[in-house]
């Protein structure tokens, strides 16, 4: 096995790990923006996330191409490590360390993404309630009638007080 290819693979894995770290940071930043209701800045963060996602896809494509070049097939990291154990065992530890680092990062990213989704759902509920309140405030009051067929002015408490006096 060509040692240059293995070096190239470790460089690609390092780029992939760095990109995932950036993604984690962007998701954390997005969570803070959602907590503070700063919707103007959300578009900027989302654009950064989309650009980073495209960069990650490119790095993954590089890794897939190199995997095919080295092993003859597109294999996952575990399969690749098994292949390296047989052909160049001195690189096994480096690859396993990179795999562990990436695998530890993925649940953190998933958790942040799930929290962001829940915050977005909550934001939608709050926005809908605010819109309902605004719409009801400007709705014509003549549309509410009491049991006698007269417009209900919602002044029942005041009316009760007047009758008692």
C-alpha cells in the first residue's frame, strides 16, 4: 500500500473532523440565537451551515474516491481500518484515533440540532399565539353575542357590580 495515500487519507479525515467541529460551533451559535429570539441573524447562520454542509460533502467525496483508489471499493471507516491492519498496520492507530474523535463529535452535533429543532417548534407556537392575540384584538366585537342575542361587551364583571349597587 502506498504510504502517500494513507497520509492523504489522514489529512482528509482531519479536514472532516475540523468541518464537523465548525458545524457543532455553528449549531451552538444558532441555539443561542434561537434562545434570544434574534431572527435577523438566523439567516446568516443558516447560510454558513449550508456552505459548511457543502464543504463536508466535498470532503466526504474525496474520502470515498481515495477509498476506492486504495481498496478498490467504497468502504466505511471500520472496513478501511480492517484493510489497513492487513496491509499497513503502522497506520491503524492513527486511523482508529480519528474515527473515535469523529464518532464522539456526531452525537453532540445531533443533540444540538435536535435542540434547535425544538426551539424552532416552540418559536412557531409562540408566534402563532401572538398572531391570534393580535387578530382577536382587531376583530369586530359585534361578532360575539350572549344568550339573549345581544352583543356581548365582555363587561360582565362591571355589569354585575352595577346591579348590586
